[in-house]
């Protein structure tokens, strides 16, 4: 028996790739296939007319189901169906490349120049070199790739002149300068990433030429190249955590060069700066709260925090916590409405949105609204189980609902002891919270001596969950 041309696993991969396309991209892909076939509605188009609507509807058929459906509806033979998967894979790769060229026309014309030069097509080269230089001159948001293209363009011009026996070729100094800028920018960028993730280099693995590059930064040779300036400032910020002037310099550069940098560099800069602030706050430097909040807001507005159009639950919760802590409830409510559709996965999405809204209501003194929302949070995710349990206890305490408070304290303590999957350190942290809250409810009113003793006990247990709230209650 002859083997199938494609394997089921390859078919699944192809369907998964198409499933990652947006509705608009699927439409453009079909148009791309039609234009490639010069509007000849062949078997591949019939195949797509069955497959794409299914993907648009969120369906992921198995290879066997899809095969039967296509044979039945598009009247394709099984042999044709199998061979079309190979054609479709090639078409998808070409389409993705063309989509990249549509968003980066400067890359398309640069690649074309190289091909034209290789075939000695002089007239086409003259036309396209003019176009390439015009496109390059209109680019304001520059990345390291911009300087790589400058290098490629100059080398292609140089090569073109040599092919045509021109003796007045330019000095290679400027050509090499563009390549240096590309190299230095990327060298700095990846070194920033290594510092950020605290990658430890062995002595013989230290990045080559980094000391020489940093000396160049000090000499100000590249002080007009925005990508190099930004990455060198970030590297200094990450290398010397105690010198806070480096962070101020990064903020200044972001403000000054907002229009000179492409989104990749800006996203890097905002993410590095945000994480720097978070580390400072975690060490008790609360003066960074406003800085990180401002950075988060700009990064959100410019779509720098999204991964495939989704905002992570971690980022969402961090921003909400900052908005609540800084009492910016108006912006926090806006965040809930505008960004809740970008929190991934439907089941989890409503929990993270609802839970953060409940926290916002709690800090705003809207305790009844807090209870109403928390009662709607049903999750097996421990982050929400523990967080919602503690928030319920705090809410009943603030409302002076003694009976409900006592009941929830007992239930929460029992839950903490029963669930084996809870990390032991986290278990102890929340058990301490339950213990201190119970003692707080038992302190006679205006008994300053007992409150002082309880405050000291809480202060002596820094790992206690909800410690800031507890300390506030014993003032």
C-alpha cells in the first residue's frame, strides 16, 4: 500500500498555523492564493473555501474528519487532498513573507536590489536604489535593522559600481560604520537581556568586546544614534542597581527619543524599566510606585505589553494593584472595561477581572459590591482561592459582620490545612494572617497595650499575608 504524502501530524500543524491567523489575515490569504492562480478557481481554492470558514468559526477538525468533509463537499479525491497540503504549506510560507514585506517595504526593496545586482539588471537597479534610499530617508522610528539596511544598500551600490568598472568607488568607512551600529546595538540588546535574567557567565564565556563597546559609549562616538544610547543606558541601569541616576537617564531618553525608535526597542526599554521599578518596590522603595505606574500606562497605550494581542493576567493584576494603591480608581475602572477582553482564556479571564475589580471596590470602601463580586468567583486556581478568601475576611472585618467573619476565618483555616497542593511557605503565611486577624477581633476596644503587643508580633513576622492591612488595623 502506498504511503500518504502527508502525515496527520503535519496536517494538524498546518491547521494550527491557519488557526493563528486573524479573520482579516485569512481573507487576505485566500486573496493571495487567488492572485497566485491568476483567478483560476482550482482545487486549492475549493479546498480553502471549505477549510477557512471552519477555522473562522473556531473549529479544529481532525485530519480524518477534514478529509471526509473535503471529499464530500469540494469533490476532491483523497490523493488531491493530500497533495494540496504540500501546496498549501508553501503558499502559507510565501504569504507570511509577503505580509512581512507589506509592513516593511524597505526590506522588500533591499532584498530585491541584491537579486537584481546578481543578475546585472542595471536599469532595474537604478530604479530600485532610488526607491530604497527614498524609503530609508522617510523612516523616523529607527532600529538596528535600519543601520543594517544602510550597510546593505551601500555595499550593493559599491558592488554595482565595481561591476560597471567605475573607478571612483566610495571609501568603505561609512559602509562599515552602518554595520558597526547594527552590531553594537544588538550586542547591547542581548547583553541587557542577559543582565535582566541574571545569566551568570563563566570567565571564559564573558561577552566578547563588551568592555570596548562600553568605552565607546563613554567617548560619545555614538551619541547621535538613538538605539545605541537607549540600550547602553539600560545596560548601565541593570549593571549598577544602586545608582538610580541610570534609571533617570532611561526615562529621559524614552521621552526624548519616543519618535526616533521602532516599537521593538521601545518595548524592550519599557519592559526593562518597569521590571527595574518592581524590583525597587519589592525592596521597600515605594517612591517608585508612581514611576512604574506611569510607565505601565504608556506601555499599555502603545500596546507594548501584549503578546499576540493578549495582556497577561500577571501584568493586568500588577497594574490594577498599582491603580488601587495610588487610589486612581477612575483609571482602574477604565482598565477593567478596555482591557478585560485581552486577558487570556475565557474561563480564567472572568476570575482575574472580577477579583481585581473586587479589590478595587474594597479599597474604595464599597464593601457590599466587593462581596457581590467575590461570591461570583469560582475557581480552583490557588491564587484566586487564597486571594479571594483573604479579601472576604478583610471585607467582613471592615463591615463589622462578626458572625460571618468568624465563620469565614474558620473555613479559610480549614481550607489552608486541607489543601495539600498549597506551597508550605504560602500556607504558613496565610495561617499567620488568620491567627493575627482572629487576635485582632478579640482585642478589647481602645486597649492600647494589647494593640501595641499585637503590632509588634505582626512586625516580627514579615512573611505574614496581608501584613500591611494588619499593621494598619493595629495603629
